[in-house]
């Protein structure tokens, strides 16, 4: 009996010692963990801050990207110059097919070409290789042309041998309004300065360029040889029209014409 009691007391004592040892080990581990955490606090804080900044920058990039996409989508038609662009590049194209489009939509014709523009009546005349865009009275179908002085754009459409130049060309050749310049072998009067045009996808957005009326091609007697002529027809649908239906109709009209390229607002920024 006494022996059994001694054995039980010994077992209890052993159990208490084991518990005490386990508690001491746990306290020791916890103590070292706190020391290690304290020692690496700055490193952990730095990692957390870096992670936060990275997430913030990533979020800002996505926000800016979404904003730019929305801005481009909102201005896509103005950038393209219409609901559809019929691009014939280096040839005038099939005017019979273009006329079919005119039966149900507004069509604006523009022709771009590169040529030399020269100053005259100076001690040392200068010349610059310039891109000229001839437009009709319907241009632009979307957006607006910013220019000065008032009325200059309208004069360009009605008065022969008149031209609007951009600010870059004005500065590079030191040209002023009402000054005369030579375009190939013809004299033109500068009647205004163009600040900006809405459609930049198929036109030179930077560098030296100018706007002229549709009669300019006849005045210069251009035939495409050495002039780099580029023919484009911008199309605008009537308000309330079924755009998808009319797009397919135009695609059907030009389906057998291998020289034409149709461009849409969604890819209008490809030339930017």
C-alpha cells in the first residue's frame, strides 16, 4: 500500500517536472521569437511598405490605361475622320463604288500629297518638303479644325491659290499670313495658320503640313507621278442609322475591290 503511494507520488512529481520543462521551453521559444521579430521589424516594415507602394502604382497604371482607352473610344470617330474610312492609297479608286456609298451616307473626299514649298522674294529663299492635304467643303465630318484668323478656312474652300499652313511650317520658314509661297510652280497665298485638325490617323500629326481646298489638285495639275498622292474617302452615317448594318453594306460594295482598305474607329489610333 505504502509502496503504491510512493510510486504514484513519484509519477505525479515526474509529470509536474515535464509540464514545467514544457512550459519553460515554450517561454524560451516565445522569448526568442519576440527578440527575432523585434530584430527584423524594420525589414518587415520595409517589405510591407514596398508591397503597398507597388500595389498602389499598379492600380494607378490600370486606372490611367482605362482612362486613355475611354478617351480614345470617345474620340475614335474624330480621330478616324468618320464612321468608316475608304482608303485607296495611291490611286483614285473606283468612283462608281464610292457613289453607291453616297446614296445612303455623307462622304468627304481628301487627297494627301508630298511636295516642296518654297519662300519667294528673299535674299536667301528656303524650301521644305511638306505634306499637303486637300479637303472638300464637307470636311471635317467629326470634330473641328482650329485655325486663325476667323473665316480663313471658308476662304480656302472658295478662293483659288490659297492655303493654310501649320505652326511648325510657319516657324521653320518664318512665314506670315498674307505672304506668298511657291508650291511646285504655282504661287499660293497663306491666309491662315492651322492649330490642329481632328483626324490624325491617316494624316501627318507632326512635322510640316498644310491644308488646301479641293481645287488645288487641278491648279497644280497633279497626276500622282512624283507627288505621292493618297486618296481617302471618309464616311459619316445619318443619325439613327443601324451602324452595323451599314458597315456590312459597305463591305459588300467593296468586297471585290482588292485596291481598297476599309478602316474603322476602333483602329483609328493605329497611326498615332
